[in-house]
C-alpha cells in the first residue's frame, strides 16, 4: 500500500512539473508553404507569448543546421513593454538543398528572472542584464515537416534575376584593354559560384567583383553584383557567349539569361611608332620646320611659354599626372593595382612592376607591395 501511494505521489509530481513547463509559454511554428522546389525561398515564422506572468521572461531560439537545408535568421522582434508579459517573433529564411522530406528542428529556451535579480544586475553590473541570474527551461519544439521537390530541369539560379552586359569598346591595340562588366541583379538563390569569364586562350584577364548590395529577404538573397573584367591580348580574340538557366517560383516558369558573344579586334602597333612612354598615338609637331625657318619670331614666343600656354596648357599635363598618381595611390591590393595599370594603359610601360605583382598573386613570391607601389608613384609624379 505504501509503495502504491509513493508511486502515485511521484507520478503526480512529474505530471505537475510537466504541466508547469507547458504553461510557461505558448508558441506557434509555421511556414509560408509546406512544399517547395530545391533552392526555392521559404519563410518560417516562430511566435511565442508568455503565459506564466510571475517573473520577467526572455526567449532564445536557435535553428539546427543540416546538410538538407540552409536556414538564416531574418529578424527577431521582442515586445517586453508590459511587465511580466513578453512576446517574441522570429522570422527565418530557408532553402531546401535536397529533394526529400525534411525535418527542421529548433532549440527553444525560456529564461525567467525575478524582479529582484534584474534590479540587482542593473545596479551592480551596469551592462544591461549580462549578470542577471536566470532560470533556464528548455522547451521541446515539434519539428517542422517540409516537402522539398526536384525541378524538372537543372538550373543555375532559382528566383527572379536579370543579367546585363556593358562593354567599353571592341577595337583596341595591343597596349590597351577591353573593359566589360556583367551585372547580375534579382532575388532568389545564388551560390556566388557564377563566373562570366574563366579563361580565354592567349588573353590576360584581370577581374574584380563589386557587390552593390547583398542582403537577405523573404524572397531570398537580394543582390546586385558587378563582375568587372579587363582583358588584354596581342591578337584578336572572342569573349564567349554566356547562358544561365533559371527557374522563377513566383511565375512558375523556366527562363534563360544570356549575354552575346563579343568579337574583339586587336590592332598590332610597332614599338618604333610610339612617341614616348606617356602617350600614343604619335602627335604631329605643333611647329612646322619650314614655318620655323620663315617665322623666327615663333621661336621667341615658344621659349617665352606663350605659345605653349595657348596650344597645350602645362596645367593640363600636371592634372593628368596627378590623376594617375591618385588612382595608383588608391589601389590597396596587388590585383587592384594591376587592374589600375591596365585601365591607365600603363601595363606595357611598367612591365617590370606588373611582373612583380603577378609573382605576388600567382607564385606567392614575397615582394614588398608597398615598395612596388612607391616606385610607381615616383614614376608618374
């Protein structure tokens, strides 16, 4: 009889404890859809509200990571303006990576603290409630079940995107570069593995990626990204056409982003035709020899600086050099400096410096980047 009574009391205490934990809070876990295609954006919402109003309450929610999906916290909203009556809303962005039924799990912890404990931490710690003594209760959350489906065709992008191409010129000489910019913009899933140009035979390629914006939204990754290229070669070449296959969940359609093939003509220039290290093409002398003989007075004007000021202002040359100086000075990496020299059409002039920079980048040679940059600045000053 005593054993039966003891067993009854133990069961009663366990049930009472379980009921107390259940009454601490109320929560709700939902998704904007229960079925989605691989890499389609899903929005998961977790809301909770305090039910036991005895103490102050705080909420901690952590999504469990998995190889089956990628989940990101978009936003957390907390309402604790009313005493002992807190609530919170967590919003997540999820991409299913594998076509299968998946289970999304969360660790949910409720932290309670008495008014006395909160007051003590504020007075003694002066740093929010870091030192607040709390009682933590882990509450089991029923996993969210989702069905991830396979697309009919393999695609490069999932979402709504656009691709624009901007090229400066298609006819250059062997000492110039072609600048081409691909701009990818939209919302959805993008793995940052996209490379518009990888390699082109006998073409030197310098590239840079510029993120104009990149943020997480309920529709997926919202991006506007520039893929910037400077291409130089001794002979004519072709920039290959580009094709990206994509699927739009909002329109429920497959579509293709394209960029046309670019035919680049490269004109060979004899070194002997170059006037000097600073300018090309060769300029026609502003004073004809015969005119010089006939009008000696022009020599006086020339040396006085008057004619030079009228035809070719020295301040213009000074500004040109100072612009090159400033542009080179602003380059902060070997890649950025090479890219700058190519754009300034100085790649053929500073071949030694370019070679040193390439050795830093591709051969891990420990040249001093700042010394190379300092030498370049002396030459253009």
